[in-house]
C-alpha cells in the first residue's frame, strides 16, 4: 500500500511537470506567433490587410457591424452613410488615421493583448489565434441622425449618458468614407480630424454655466441678487464686457433671467464677484485643463487660464477668450458640462467601449463607470440646473424643449479660427434631459453661422429616448 502511494505521488508529480511544460510551451508559442504576426506586417498596406484578414468585429450599440473581416478582407458598415459617420472613431486597417479603434485596439482585434488566463483557455480550445470583437456604446442610428442634422455644415455632436458616462453618439463633419481613407483619395480638408473629441472651440455663452457655478461657491453669492444691465455701455468702462445687441439693455435682472436671455453684463459682474482663483478652480472642477482617456483613445476637454485683469475677466466670464489658447472647449466637453449640471455636480468619465467578446463568444472586460470630476459641494448646482431648465422653458433655448419632459440647456455663439486660419462665428449648445429614465446630455457645435442648435438638440435627444 505504501509503495502504491509513493508510485501515485511520483505519477502525480510527473503529471504536474508535464502539464507545466505544456503550459509553458503553449504560452511561449503564443507569444512567438503574436510576435511573428506583428513583425511580418512591416506596416505596409498589403501586410496590414493580411493582418486584419481574420480580425474581430467592431459592433455599434445596436450590434450592427461597423468593421468586420470576411473572405480575408476588412470591410466597413454596409450602410456607407453609417460608415462615414464613424470614420474618425473606427478608423481603417491601414491606420491612416490615428487615435481610432482599428489602430489603438489592433492587438485585441487580431487576437493578442488579452488577459493571459483568458488566452490560455482559448489556446486549449484552439481559438487562441482569433481576434476579439469589440462592442461600442455608440448607436449607429443616432450617429446617422446627427450626421444628417449637421446638414452639410462643418461641426460635431456628442450625446452621452451623464449617469454612466457612456457615449451614445459622436459625429464630426466633414468626414469621408473608409474606402477613401484606405485608398488615400477624395478626402475633404479636415475630414479626418475628430471634432467631437479633439476640437478647441471658444465656448461663448455656454461658459456662463461655469461662471454662475463659480459665483454660487463664493461668499458673495446671493440667489436673490439682481443688477441693472446697461446694454451697449461697458460694465467697467471701455475695454470691459458690454451687450453686443441692438435691442438696448436687459434692464434689472437676476441670475435666472440672465441665463434665459444670456445677459453679458450679469455674468461679467458675477464673474468678478466670483474672483480669479475661484473661476479657475471651478473651471477645473468642470474638467478644464484635463486630458480625457477613452480607453486607449484620447480626447480633450478644454483650456482655461484665468487672466488677472478685471476688464479681461469680464470677457472670460461670458466665454470669450482673450487669446486663442486661454479659453476653449471640445464638443465632448460641452456634453460633459451639461451632464455634470444635470447629474448634481458629478461629471462621469466618458467611454465608448462597452465590452469585448472573445472568439468563444464570451462577453468580458466591461467598462465600469467612474467619476471624472466633481463640482465642489459649496456650489448651488441645483439653482443653475433650474435656471438652465427655465432657459429652455421660457428663454433663448426654447426650441430644445421636448414635450412632457424637463429639459435644460444653454446656447452660445463665439468666434473661432477655422482650418484655413480665418475667423468664423460658431453656434454652440450644451444641454440635458432631467429625467432618471433618460439621463442624456448633448454637446453641439455647428461652424460658420448662426444655427438653431436647440432644435437639433430636441430632435436628437428625442431619438435617443426611443433608442435607449
Ligand atoms: Zn444684458
């Protein structure tokens, strides 16, 4: 009996050794094959096409195929207009556009870079060399509608869920078809630039959301404060903010009224009351001067540096930069801004990958929600939220209303330098639905003209509510 047990131990020990050798061998082989795959490419188009010949699928929110490999070929959405609406996010297999899913997640799509224990199980089932699929949070239906709503203008739209941070829609125009990117032809100027994530627009009056919040944190804050708007007469004298409108002054006005009609005097005044440091601190609580990581992709928020000059601060307080770099925002950031107000001062980390799917069909690696930034609890965010709702109910953003729902928002118009270095006027919007079932926020920029961005917001958010 004793001898039998000893033999059994020897057999068991031998078995463990053999298993370990097998494991090591498989891991070694897997690493070697991945390395060979990467080396064989040498970054030329033919090799890249070969590399992606059996790569994983990229799915939209509706699980429609945005990129997939079939008959050894990499293909993009069957609907060319959907493909176009995603081009700066999906990219293409030649990696002609960086900062895209195809480029940044190449390893996952061709079957490397997944967690080792998952790789091991797949190797044992003979599926280790196949790539993962990627399920995005972005809806192809919403993207298509947003692209149509820009109606040929340059601009961008981002919709997100402000409670989770999921990006539901992100479109940037002009854009082009993936086939043009692969062939490197017929690409309109700036069509590969992702305005949704990396633009730097002057925020204009959308920035009054930050100014009002900063003031609400200061010890000069009084929710009943009112002052007299003096129209074209500058607030502090020549060089300070004034009302650039022909209709005279706004008269005696409080914060709610000032949001509704976008009074420059009021926000110049309370910006001064808020103080330089508090303005900058609050802007940073709203995510200014921070980089956003969208998994392996990157995006911009905005930039704000307080200028220690009272006259200039009155301009910054209404969202007009003194210098091109001192005050800017991206379209994604505009959506995050409205979302943070709706979400009681909590700005969620945005994301666009919902999860991965391994070659055995297992969903894994779900993105978990996390906080990106928080507005100080001293701020009266609920007042600002109510003011933005009344801006839609009875103010300048009334076209953003959605029947039966509480909607808030703020418009902005601002001059920015365009692709060719010329000054142009852009129309901006930040807004949200105040509803626990539909916690959606939107950021819109339409370049070069005065556009009805609140109507675009109403249409797209209504559609988002149907898609869910
Ligand atoms: Zn005014």
